[in-house]
C-alpha cells in the first residue's frame, strides 16, 4: 500500500521504519532488498540481518517463495540466494556482531532492530562504507532504551539523507491486510503498554511496566500538605 511503499522505497540512503506487527514492513523490505540485488553485479553482497538465526531463516524462505525458481540458486546451509546476475543475498544473524565485519555490502536490511544489539549496527555500517550502500532499519517499538529508538528520533528530527516513517495497525487495516476485529481482540488480551508498542509503535514510558501507566497513576495519592 502507498504509505508502506513510501516508507521502504524512499530515495534517502538511510530509512528507519517503526511499525506495528504485521503491518507489511518485512515483506516490503524483502522486495526492496531483492530490487537492490537485481541491480547489482556478479559477486556483490546484499544482506538481511535478523536478531537470531531462526528469524533470518524465515525471511530466507519468504524470499524463495516469492520469486521464480529459475531466477536464482539457493544454498540452504549458508542461507544465501544467488540471482541470475551473480548478486548474492545473504540472510544473517546479529547474535555475534563481530562476525558481521569484513565484507563490502551494497545494501542491507536490519529486521527487528529494536531487539538486536547496537554493536550489530556498528558492524553493518562499516560494511556499507566502501560501497555507500543504502540500508533499511525496521522493527517494532520496544521501549525507549535501545539504539533503534534513539536513531529513529534523530531521523524524525530531519537528519540529512535519513527518512523516518511510522506504520501502525490503523494503516494496515485501511490497506486491507489486517482485520479490525483482530486488533480489537489483541487490545483486550494484552497489557496496554504492550499493545501500544506492538500495534501502534508507541513506546512505554518506562520500558519496564507491564501494567500500563494508568496502573501507576492509581497508586499515587495527592502530595501531603504536612512538613
């Protein structure tokens, strides 16, 4: 949908997207990374980075399902897809950031960035230096005490060559990819702070209160007039 397309396929080199769960940010970034790789040359590397290996595997399988098998060869053990133009898309884990250094990368996606260590971003940024490659940083909001949240605020403030976008459950409902009744059900079942983070990209105030701020307010009385 249009807002999703504008967020992922923006012209800026750095794009950071705070999004609700199931708003389409992952599939759009898979399409974006594939498009980048299709414009690449033999041996050029394009990376998808997930917090842990099983999540990288999910994106690897989704890309395989999404393109004609005549256009690529896949290495299941290394989680790589080599396109007919010779460009290689690798699906990697951020669990050990030191393993991400060394290669020249022509475009990258950091998926679920708020759930990975900041050192992974340092490594990825270094791999894009020689190529001046673009990057998309996506994920749910997860409190305020993480590097992805801080960088989103910098991008939102108008940093040059950065794009900031926010995709919510409302956007996904209007686009017809999530049913409104499902969101209402989630609202009833989840703590307020968790629901707002997962579906509306609104950070919890303290990052550690699972009951919501209203529960804290109800526990606080008026200030005493006594000395």
